[in-house]
């Protein structure tokens, strides 16, 4: 049976008609030494045998059905696994340059959408693993779940699971001239069946509520309509007077923040870790604008919101993209955290969240330029991913730190927070068309987090 993309993943896929909106995710794992390559390769083979999507490619479907996942013919794990040497002098900057180039390059779309590269030759004797995958494969939380198939909790690698040899490779089914249309007809019929069932189930209750509580029912419908509009509305201009241009060129950077201190700063200001994280980015953006003599107020933010439930399969995307304005111009960090908390809570409680797949399906029928209009004028993107809380190892090598670099998808900068043990590792992905002076922006961002951390005492 053909497996179609979810509507939200299809939306992510469709917006790449504009290459500035590519959804490529890059992660960098720093190791204290080079891991056992044979073990690394075996782990990825297990992963490809356990999670079907790791062996699948995306195939377009006749409209209006979304693209579908199909087992890729001639899958070769050694195409996806590479080895390389860090450029001289063998420091983190060289690894980030390799990650930058990977983030800007598209995938071979005849194959599964991932690669992993082991980078040896770091000056301190360490190594790095550079992973690249398309966001349609998984979100941040799903990525952490998948990573635990690769890692060990001790230096001694565990035995390769029997599934590596006992799981049969999925069969590749050839398509006849009409088979894809048959699948699409089945898909469309399923949608109609669900729609009819929903109407039959909910219409009597809606009618009864309208008779009993007409004003409340009308207010609820108006609230839902407003929420849907906020989800789908285009953003016509950037909030920033500076960060207006968009390009295909990226710069990557990293910064580390103590997890306990950031949590304490959030707690003292009545917010969550995510609120303090967004406030730190906002502080950096305010300083960057001030450095250039520009006044800034609210800026447009895109923030992934996790809607994953217990029992959802590993990997996959279970997020919705919220777009709202945050108080970048507020100078006091505690006030900024508090105001960010208030606005974030409103977004998390949007009624349209329950209808995200339906709304994404409607958006997928819109012209591609409209999808771009929702994203290209967003000022920044922030993503908070809870990572692994204990030290882990990869094929005998200890993981020192992990950084994730989410795609900018039309914004000037994406800052992704990935926790590891007691550290918040920040992956900074900048569109140099919007922010040409990366070093100046980086210093402002560090200062923005410093002023938030000062709240912890």
C-alpha cells in the first residue's frame, strides 16, 4: 500500500519550489576520538532496516494527492555514509564550514534524503559526525529518538541487534502505467469518507449547540475563523528595517549556554526555558539593530510547536509552525521573558492547531508563490529541542557536544537550541543576504544571552 506524505510534510516539500525555502537540517556531533567505523556503519544499517523511511524516497503524485514515500530501488548504505578529513588547522571552524556547504546543497532526490559523514583529523585528536537530512523525514524530537538507535550509554558498544540480519529488506514494487492513479483515487476516496463521517458525527451536536447556545456557538466559530486566518495569512513586510534581503548563502556558528542558569533566569522572570531562549535571541537582535542605528520594535517569529503524543511512531514530523510577533524592542530581559511567555501561550492555545493537517492540505492546493508569501518576510526562526540528558557514546567515542542547524525557510536567521546533559547548545544558521556581517551579529547574540543569564544571579 502506498504511503502518502502527511499534509504538513507535503507543505514542507512543496515550498521548496523556492530554493531559499529549503528544509535541510544539519547536525554536528563532536567526539573525543574517532569511532569504530565498522560499528558506525552497522548501526546505520540497523537504522535503515528498522525505520522504513530511512530507505525511502519521495515520489510526486498526481494532484490533488500529496507526494508519497516509496522504497528506493538500489538502496546503498555506503552512498549515504562518507568519510572525510577536517581542513587544516583541524578546528571546529573547519567542521562548520563543511556543515555550511552541506546545508546549502540539495539532495539527490532519486535516493533517500539523508547522509552522514565521519570527519577525522581534528587537532585535539577528536572527530566529528556531520549528519544531513530533509525535514520531511523527522522533526527535532523525532531526530533525537532516532539518534538513540546509534548511541550507547557506555564506552563499550552494545552488540549489533539481530534485526540487522533478520529483518528482510522491504520489497520495491514496480509501478504500472495506471497504478499511481489508482493509489490517488484510493487516497481521495479515503478523504471523502472521513469528511462524510465527520459531518454525520458532528452535525447533530453542532445544530443542538446552535439552538441551545447561539451566541456562544457563534463566538466559538468566530474565534476559530480568526485562528485559521492567523495560521494562513501572508506576511507582507519584515518587522526589521535591516534584515530585508534573502539569499542562498548561509553562515553557521555555535554558542553554548548553561542549562541550569537559563532555566533559573526563566523561572525568576515567570517564564519557561523556551521563553528565556527566545528572549536571548531577541536581546541579540535588538543589540544588532542598535549597532546599526536602527530602531526595532516587534519582529516576526516562526516557532515550531511540538504536537507529538504518546504512542506516536519514532521519527516523523509532529509539529506545527506558529508565526507571531515578539517584543524584540523591550530592553529589560525579565520583562522581555514575561511578555514572550504571554504571547507564546496564546499561540500554543490556538484553536487551529487541532486542524493543522486539514489547513496544510488546503495550503498545498494554493499557488506556490502564496506559500512563499507566508515565510519570506519572517524575521527569525527559533526552535527548542530537548536532547539527551546523559552522556552517550558512538562506537566507543564519547559524545562531547551536539549542535543542530535548522533551516532558515525564508527568515533571516534560525537559532536552534539542542540540550545535551547540562548544556544548551545553540546552532546559528544565518542568511547572509539578510545579515552580511555575521561576526557582528554573533557578538550581539552572545550579549543578548548574557543579559538573560545575568537574571539567574
